[in-house]
C-alpha cells in the first residue's frame, strides 16, 4: 500500500461551514415555544447528571431533573475519557495502550436527537493498527412526532437502546434511580469498562478466537434516528401538545467520529464498515453504514474497503416515499467531514471521472441521481460501485427477523399479501405487484442485488433469528451457513467468522479485454455457486405450507374467471392459470379460487434463471438524472 500523508483534519475548519448550515436550519424551524438560547448539556457521571464547568467538565451540582427537549441544541465540550474519567483539557486525543477502550466526546455541534444530551463514540487500538472495524450502530428510525417523541417514551423509535437506561442520583440526601427519558448514547456503551478491566465487547466478531480479534475498533452510536445521514433540525406537530423539535444530525455526529479516525489512523490497509446493533436491540437503521464506505475509500485509496450490514436489508413498505419525500432528515444537506483529499481514488474503469456529489462535498448523491425517499438501497450500491468498483457490500440477515418486519409494516407493508398476477407481477401497472408482501419483497431484493452487483455484493441469509449478532453472538466463530450465499458456495459449511474474513480479504480485479484497451473486465475471486434451476416461480409459489393458503376467495353466484378478473385488476388468463378448469368462462360455484400468490423463501440456492424477475418488481429508476450511465441504459 502507498502510505498516505496525514490529512489536514481541523475540526474548526471542517465545521466552519457545517454548523452554520445546521444552525441556520434550526433557527428557521417553528420550534415548540422553548428558549432559543443554547443551554449547556447535562454531563452524565457516576453521581447522575451534573452541570458543566466553563471548560465543559462536570461540577458537583446535580442537574435534576436533567434538561428536557430543546428547540436549539445544548452545547458541550470535547474530551477524551477512559474508565469513566474524562480529560477536557486537550479535547479528543489519540489512543494510548492497545486493547484499552476510550470514550471520545466531540463536543458541539454533535448532539443527540432531542437536543438535550451530549454525543460520544468509542474506540480502542488493537494490536493491528492498520486494520479498523468502523462500526455505525443502528439506533432506530423516526420521521414524525409519533416516532420521534411518542405518546410515552417507550413508543419512541429514536435512540431506542437508551429507553431501558436509568441512572443513580442523590437528591436531598436520598438515593434515587431515575429512568432516562431522552434519546442518549446507550448506557451499555458507556459501560465498556467492567471491574475486571475487560470490555463488554467480548463476544462475536471481537472474541479472542475470531479472526478480527486484533483489529482496531471505532464504535459510533446513532442517537438521532436518521441512520447516520441526517443534517436537519425539524419541528413536528408545531403548536400541539405532541410538539417536538428533532435534531436529525447523525451525519454531523458520525462525521466527527470518522474524521477523528482518519486523523489518528492515517495509514490503514483494511477498513470494514459495519452496520449492526447492540445485544438484544430492536433498533433498525444498520444500513447507514453503507453510505460512508465511499468516503472511507477516498481517504484510503489503496485500502480494501468492505461494508457489511447486519440485520437490515433496508426493505420498506410503499409508504416510504410519502414519509420521506420532504427530506425530514436533511439527507440532501449532509456533508462529509473533510474535502481536502476527495479525488484521491481513481476507478480503473472510469479514469478521470468522479461522481457529481463528490466535488461538492456532499455525503449522498444529488436528488435526481439517487434519493432516499424514492430509491432502493440496491441502486445506491450500484451507483457507488460504478465509481468505486473496489468496494464490496454485504448483508447478513435472517429469514424471520421481526424487527425488519416491523419497519416494513410501519412504512405501509404487510407481513402477508397477495400478488394478483403471479410471476408476472409488474408494479408499474395499476396493481399491487407484491410490494406489500414482506417475504416477496425480501426475496426480490436479494435477487436484484445479486443480479445488479455480481462482483460487489454478497449475502448470508440464515434461518436463525437473533437480529444483530456480529458483536454479541457467541456462536459467531462456530455458526455455519444455513442458506447458501448466492456467490459463495465456495465456502460451503464455513462459519460466519470464516465467511466474513474471506469476504474482507477477497479482491476485485480489473483486466483489459483482449483487443480493446478501453474495455475493463471486473471480476472477483469469490467463486460463484453452482445454482440449481428452480422450476417454480420464486422458489415458493404457489402457496406456502399446505393448509395455510391465504390468497383464496369463494366464487360468487354466476362468477367465472373472466368475470372475476377485473375485481383484481388483472386479466382472465392470469386468473385461469392460477386455478385451471375446462374453460375461463365456465360458471363456478360452491368452491374457492386462488386470486394471487403467496411467496415463501425456502432453504435453497437462489436460482440465477430467476434473477430477471427482480427487475420487473419494483418501480424503475427515474429518468430525470442529469447523466445516465451506459451501464444503466436499460433504465434510462
């Protein structure tokens, strides 16, 4: 690897513009009638929340009750902490001895989602300082008062892992246990120091017999409900009792953490950007890790950058477009920490060409190229690997993940729905197209990603159901593949540990096609599996288990396939093909008929012959982009 000079990483320089943008938006929101003067954030100590000294350190004055929600975010100072002792004199510094966990506090403008708790992240230097696990934790997703505030704190979907937290405080000489009511950095992270001196991160990917045990680690929580990509303060339900100003500033918080990593780990050879969650967490949003991979590749152009998402396929119901159409998180304003090194990476397949958003210093593509509200994550990964073909994305997911099912239903989907015209479902017609059905949506997403990203995407789909296991599953080193990865039958019967390690160490190769120096062939040394041909549509149709068919109705008086078909906005041929019979116009009675398919995922390979079905499932990409790449001609 070519050693990269340390970038000029000045927090003051980075945020000389970004806070202005952030707080300009904060000042313009209606607010909930609260003070517009920034208050000092309460500082959590072993004695409870305390008031700040002028240098940002906690004093002996108990902050009880602690600060409630704020229209303008509270302020805090930078510090470096170890064993719950913080040094505010030098701000965020580098790390000391190996295998010691540190808490890093960036200070303002970093803040949690109700504007009343300070933000921090965690890091340790492994014995291998050239390889880093950059962990962007899932924290939940919220987009209105009901999800960002909730009628009770337990209903909140922002920073859900702090909902069960409490702290000890002495008020009037009486010890009390107080529930944490605000979105905050989870206490589980702040307790990374156990009495034995060992970290609570001792299972999963970091356990002693893991192949990643010697890597350095940076863990970044999400306490803003925006998947690490937000840069907006917005008031929901202004003027109502349910009013809340949500500070969706995840891109600011994560940007400060990533900037710190790049300063103190200047010469990395490998970075695994991980989206996962805490043990027993029900948080969604691990896919946020995918949106930072390209930026890490720019900083370390010769390094292997891999991004794996644990328990979040980013599959949403059809209401997602309406929910996020006005960009409540401010994703279009999310900026990268430092633009000084942008352009360092050059794609072998696109010499001299860069994505438009890179030159402007934004984290995500322009709205007409990819937009969170309108577009599937699959197309984001395809867009990024077009310019950064060395990056490999991966998903680790589980067939019956109730947390993923929940976010699908919250955004308008259903656990069970029917597709009116079977294998020819086409969402561009005025039919449901299967988009409401969780299992159908899950399978089509997997098929589509393997089809569109053959060299830059892998998935491990298991029939177990832990929801987040990379850091907290003791079986990480021993658990074997249950459902084969589309392209990794080469690792048949391998463990999670081996599969992920081989993924990280795989190589994307670029070779010139014989006789054409301008044509680059991209390949990957992960061998494809020998996929079997499944003769039924999507491996599970028709029906699921015997006796559990849900897509049935009874024939009405005088009904036939021809007369019933318009009821379901399909044609008689599709309906007749589902039910058979001597003639489509034969009057039926006293029996049931199947009006649609149910979709199940079986423990089997995903047949390559069915990949084309995925492309007819979801709405096509918009053709309003300013530049339409030749690789996307089928969607231009």
